[in-house]
C-alpha cells in the first residue's frame, strides 16, 4: 500500500456515476411499477451498492481500509437509461473516489442482474468519477509573489561545529512551493532573533532550532512578546501532528504568529521535527496572506 502516514485527516467527498441502458420501454415501466420478478430494483441495488462501498478495500489490493461516514445513492431515468449517482464521504487521510466508483458499479451490476430475466438487451456503460474534494489538492493557497527567510538558530551550527540539515530541508520545501527564499545561521541569542524579525523584509520568517526546553532554547521566549497576533491553531496542529508520530513532540514549543504583515514560525531544530511541522500546516497556512489582504475565505 502507498504510505499515507504523513497525511492529515480532511473531509473527503467523491461522486461517481454509472449508466444502465435497457432495450425495452416495457422494462422501465415494470421498474416504475415494481413489477420485476426479483423484487424492487432500486432498493435491492441500493443495498448492494452500500455493501460494495464498504467492501472496496477487501477486493482492491492497494485501497486503504477507511471509515465510510456517508454513502448516498440517487437514480434518474431518461428514456431507456438509468443513471446512478453514488456519493461517498469520509474524514480521513485518503480519498474515496475508488469507493464511490466501486459502489456505483455494484449498483449497476445489481440492476443488470435483476433485469436480465425480462430484458436480454441490458447494458452497463459510463462508469466514471464525476468529482472529488478534500486533501491538499482542494486547498491550495497561492505562494505567488511571497518571500521566505529561513533562520537556523544554533550555537553549534553558527560555530561551524555541526552541519545544518533542518534549515536546508525547509528551504527545499518552500522553494518547491514557489516561494523565493533567503537563509541565515545565527547563535541562540535573543538579540540576533529579534534583529531578524525587525529587519527582514520577507513575508514569511521561519526559525528552526531553540524550541525545546534546554537552557539555551530561547527562540519561543524571544518571539512571543514581539507578535501582534498569535496563531494558536497553527501551533496546536504542528504539535498534534508531531505527537501522533513521536511522543517527545509534546516537549516542543513551536510558535506561530503575525508581526505586522509577516507570518513568523518557530520550528524544532531536528530535521524530522521541522519536516513534520511543515507537513502539518503547509500549504494551508499560506492562506493567512489572503486574510491579511482582506480576502477572507473559510477562516
């Protein structure tokens, strides 16, 4: 199976369609009049479709088992055609488009099976995904025109005693999102941190390092008094995401907030911790710049 442990739960919705074509007008009439020998076509097919949705991971090897929190089936008749619409919803790490398509196909097969004694010309066609929402692909704030300043806070790195890994990793991820970047290494000194915040022209300033509980971990204590608006939800999400993967994440003191028009983040100094914080809140956190410009959407 594809590794989805790095993903976060979001509302995922998918709608799929299948079409059953009958060959006789009498077939449609008998369906409407509930006069099919095997029983009520739409009710039986609906029950089978719901089971099909639930059984998807049992039949398709690479599909993840997931909680199905809604499955709905609608029918429409146009001439000799029955159009089936299957909608599936979940709050999970991966989408439900295959579940919706599988459910729609099982509904269509059930209708075919029930109609074949009275209509030898029944066909199934056009099984397809109509739409899907959810996940990062549905929430993509633009990074166009935004700049970022990555600051490594480390006594050992600034002295050349240790190579920086987390700062370069952050740079790489931000550049992949389309942000222009700048980069500095400074010691764990409050005056150096404050100077960067006050002097940097970047839209986004990310500090990495100094967020633990050691005597030289001064980054959060320096940044917090300078913020105009703390972003507690961003901090909570970074810690929640990390805690699900590493119990020591509870000791991290990651920071998020706004200073003027700047978004400021303080992430752990470990490359794994920094990467997990980025995965937890990017690219969604970039929506803050739309809000700061007065373009409020879903905040």
